[in-house]
C-alpha cells in the first residue's frame, strides 16, 4: 500500500523558521503535494514537487527526495496566520485521487 | 472566478435518515473528487469522476454511499440510513484535467453530524 507519515503537532514562535517533514513509501508516488488547512476551512494548495530538490515560493519552500521517499515544507518568517494544519499528499497508483497524511498542526505563538 | 462550492455547510441527521450533499465544481473542471475527513485526520478518498463517468469508487465505505454527476458538472453524494460513524466533514474537490498531478481545488466542505 501507500502510506504517508508526518508529525502530528509542531510549535514555533513568530519570525522563526520551521520544517515539517513527510515520509512516504517510494512505490507508486509521482510527485508530492503540500496543502494548508485552517481550522474549519478547505485545504488550499501550497506546492507540488515532481523532481528532486528544493522549490522556493516566497516564505514557503518544499523539498523532495524521491529515492528516500522524503519531503519537507519549510516555512520562514513565521506569522500568526500560519497556524494551521499542513497536509502532505501524493497521487494514488491508479491516478484517481490523492492520498493524504494525517496532517501536522502548526501552532505559532508570539 | 468562483471556487468550488458545497451545500449545505452543516447537516445534522438522526441515525437512519438519508442525506444528500451537493458539490458545484469550478466551471470547466473535468475531474471531481469526494473525500471524507474525520476530526484530526487528513482527507480520505471516496470517489472520483471524470466528466459524468465515475471512474473510481473504491473509497466508498459501504453500499449506503452513492455519488453521481449526471451532466458532468454538479455532483451529489448521498448517504442512506446514516450511522454515527458517518459523522465527518465531506470535502469536494475539482481539477481542470484528468492528469492526477493537476492541482485539486477544494470546497469548504459539509460537516455532517449524525445523532
């Protein structure tokens, strides 16, 4: 099967940098997504990595190593509004849906 | 433009009742997905449509769950004889093309509570 693992919770302070890790089984995944979900709201797209390496997009960057089945989301200059759940996801083998991790709840304090 | 919309946003049902949840995808999006999200968990796949064709329903938890998209646009997820374990947020998502790596855009969800 395909499993995605990520930490349940993380805490950080405003202005800091935080790295949220995600590991997955290497078979079948063709790229990796990161979504942000505020409490009671819809998940919103953050990034998609299909090739190895780091992709930077403003304060958020995402990294992928396909051989290691590993990805991380890097958030810089944290703001209070970054408090949310961060979901790692990859396409299933059938190519019909995303398989999500359980999400990492990030709490940013002042 | 308008995003994915879902209605109702909240639904309370008594155990045994039937419910129908509606999803309006982004106009022109070919692919439509339904996910179920329990509290503190990530979304779990239920079913996938490409236009009006239901190509994958492997995630539907039982035969009490039924989904349709008759004209390739609006979709309805129906749950018959609701049970307490059906309580969850039901998310709908759409994407422009059938490529599984195309970005999915999610609606706000319908929070179903079965008493």
